[in-house]
């Protein structure tokens, strides 16, 4: 099957429409139904959708075990992944919580949320607690749009002045089937117009 076409631009090739936006965050989402143990699902379809109030979205296939848990509880936690948790992240993306206790099998530690019944993952540098506001059916995935109710960060990411130093988190991104540790900072917001 030919999936390339001629582009009107000589230096480009046209591919079929695909989910090729990259990099995207690799995150472990924790969830828990009214009955049963906490679960973890690895999600790459995640993003910020609003600043005020702070909101984000995750998209999950309805056949996934975690989908029903999130629908039931209306809560989830987005746990950002670093280089130390990337192997656990991959495992949580390829086995199902229907058949596996992912906290037990990965050795990850259950922590308490500030605002939810759903746990956080203590090994993750950032945990974003979310309450579902809306669900949208899209096709292969359903999107949960959620309000951020609290954020917990590892102590070593906060400096003496109380400022978050996210650059020290060794965060991981996902691009076309591969995990990458984020690297060198190339600039900051507004650096292109800042006067020397």
C-alpha cells in the first residue's frame, strides 16, 4: 500500500493523515473504581486544554479497563514520567489491569491524593489530580476533559524560594513508538523578543 504522495513542495513528502504530533507526554494515569484495587494506564494522548480554570484532557479507548474506572469515579491522576519510571510506564501500557496488579508488578508506590480518592504514584516527579467535567466520543478514543484540583511535586523540584524547577525532573516524551528523555533547553517563553 502506498502511503506517500507527491507534495506541492519539493523538499516535502505527503503522508496519509496520522497521529504523528510529536513529542507528546508519556504519562501514567492512576484510576480506581468504587470497588477494587487502584490501576495504572499509560497514556500519550494527553494535553492542556485551559489555563483558567486549569484543565487537561486524556483520551482512552472505551475497551480499556481504565476507561470504565474513570467513568465510574469521575476522577484520575496524571503522573508525569521521568527516566527512572519509564520501564514501569511501558509495562503499564502493555498489560491490562483486568488481569494484573500494576502497582505490585512494577514496584511503584501508592501515595495519597490531596483532593481525590484515586492514588498518586510516589515515584513520579509530578502528579496532577483531576476531576472529570465532560466526556466526548471521538472515534477510536473517548476524551475526558477534567479540571485540575491539585498538583503534587517531588520536593527536590522546588528550590529554596519555593519555585518549581521542572528542568530537573528528567521528564520523558513519546514520539512515534519510542520514549525520549527531554534534553537541552533551547530558550524560554519570550526569549525571541527579549532585549539584551
